[in-house]
């Protein structure tokens, strides 16, 4: 039975070789070790290749392409499928590869002295010898507190802020000449009519072109 420095790992080994993924107990990010080819599988592949070559030589015509396609598909299945009931030689290789993979993965993990979890370098506080949950990094904690306070102050200021300043100016939306949407500019987008506001000669209020009476004093325009 394989015994790992951390229980949070996955065995990705196949008949063709050995590979393992070790995960951080805190963020669950994984580190996949280098692939180690199985010598037992390599020898078996050589024997299968010799046997397959003899069959091809015995039948030069007919079915050659089909057998080649089947061999390619079989090779893909071997690399992706998990196998059980392997030979004792393969099992010994597996155990040896697992020890080698752990030595490779340990370079990227640290054990927290507080909670005893194995965490990646990103989640380990080197100054305190603990993970960032047990002992957060001081500069990170200060920056986070400052950012939270800044957001709080912005929200408080926004509640009492007078956002809009300045006079509200009415604009003609529909052209009084052609009756179509004008686009909100000084001239109509459709007919080119001047859309500038004019003043009422009686009260001085701004009135759109085409209006017959002032909306403020009722003077006929």
C-alpha cells in the first residue's frame, strides 16, 4: 500500500508508466510529477511489436490499414485507462516511482506547524512557518484592511454626495420640421433643420423651434 506525505493526492499511473498529482490542502492547486515510463510495459510493447510485424509479413495485402488504425486507437486507450491486477514487476516499479514522485513534489509543498496541513508555496508564510490561514502575511493583511476601509469610505461618501452639478438644458428630441428623431444635436439628422432653442420675447424662457405658444407665459410665438 502506497503511503504519501499527504493524503491529498491522485494516482494517474497507467500500464504505460507512472505519474501522480499532489494537491495543496488549502487552495487545492495541484502539482503533477514527471512521467516515468514503465520498463515492464516497454518490454511488452517490444514483444507485441515483433508479433504484430510477423502477422503483417504473413499478410501483405488486405486489412493492413485497418490494423494500423486499430493499433493507434489501442495505444491511446492504454495511456488513458487505469489498470488493475498488474504483474509483480509493475507493482515494484509503481512503488519506486511513487517514492521518486514524492521527492519531486515535496519541493513545492510545506507543512504548516499550526494546522499540520501540507500547503503550496503560495499559501505558506515563510516568516512564521505556518500557512496563511494560521498566520496571514502582515503586508497582505494590512493591504486587505486598507482596501476594505477605502471601499467603506467611498460608499459613505457616495451616500451624501451631490453627483450632478449644473443647469439642466432641454433638448429637442423630435424635429419640428420633419417629425422624425433629431439625434439631439444642433441640426436634425434627417432634414438638417436648425434645432437651437430660442427665447420667448415676453418672459425669456427657452422654447423649442416650431412651438406656437410659450410654455411659461403663454405668449403666442
